[in-house]
C-alpha cells in the first residue's frame, strides 16, 4: 500500500502554509466537505501562494506554458457543436483519470472513505484544519491539469488557458487579462492587493484570445467521490460577494461555466 507517511505529509503541508503572503486577505471558513484542489487553495494558503484575490493551485510552469501557447497561436475557428462535445469529453476524461491516478498512487487504488477524507493532517498557518480529502483534491487537481495540458495541446493548440487570471470592472464592464509574469511580480514585491477580486478559472477554452472565452471549466474532486460539489461562494467584502464562482465566471467572461467531477462529468 503506497500511502505516504502522515508525518511527512504534515511537515510538507505546514511548511507550505508558512509561505502565505499578501496584505488585506480575507480569512475564509473551511467547509467540512472540500471539493477540488483549486477550491481548497482559494480558501487555504497551504495549497498555493496566497494572494489577496483568487488564488491559484497549479505550478507556474504549467500555467505559463498554456498562456504562451495561447499568445503565440493565431485565431482559431469558434467551436461548433462537435468541437464543444470533444473538449467536454477531454476534460471529463482527465477528471476521471486524475482521480484514478492519485488513488492508485496514494491509496493502493482504493477510493477514500468518508473517515479518510475527514482525517485531519494538521493546521495551516491561519489555524484552519487540513484534511486528507483536501490534500487528495490538490493532487488530483494537478494531475487533471497535466492531462488537460497534454490533450488540448494536441487537440486545440493555442485555444485554451490553464488558470488565467482576470480582472473584471463592474463599472465599465471591461475584462482584463493579467499575465502570469505580472502576477508573479506583484506577489514578489508584496503588492498582492492589486490582485484582490480577480478571477482564476481552472480551464478556459477560447479561439486564441483568452479574453474571448467560449467555455469555462472548474475541476471539483469531492471526497468521498460521487457527489456534486457546490460552486464556491465569495466572502463578504469581495467584489463578487453576491455571486457564486460559476455566476462570476459567466458574468465576467460571458461564457458558460461548468464544474467537472469524476463519474458525474461536466455539469453547470
């Protein structure tokens, strides 16, 4: 059984939690039933570099590769029904494969039980509980992203972005894309307040321009597997506090947003 040592895991998680940065960030209450690694990341600094807006969970190398492909590509055709179905099939398959891969690596191929999902591995830098379900969700999210990167790079080169960061102006209705380089510079220089209220979908499908989205997908890995995961609700004081995650994506990007989970596939 290839279970990693809880002690080693806890050490890694707590070390990551100590890397939390950013002024003016809002503490968010952890849900008992965590869904995806991205959602856990957005609520918990143990999973990613903490910033004042939406947090990201993918390694910057993966995100930068997808963004570079989008910027280098010419205009693609707008997706027809067959292309939309194909993209949906790819992200659904990646969710299932990521779920299987991580369970195989860390649970000897078994699906986690409710007890395992709720097992507390420790606390993050702000004192919030870290569960095994959250950690598994993080691993599955990264595996799904690698899968999407590989499959869509062949299927739709330049026509997708992984965790692009957007800023939406409610007054002017203008959508702005914040480059990965700009984001990292703001984090490096401690100016994370400039990222407050930004949106970071997991996967955005477009025709070569990330500002003209055709579909948005967010991976959700409920633990135990099999149930629907709710869209994340933004905290009070957030620019999108009146919206859930999916509603915010659809308002800002003007494209349909879908959750993607193992077994269930893609759903609104």
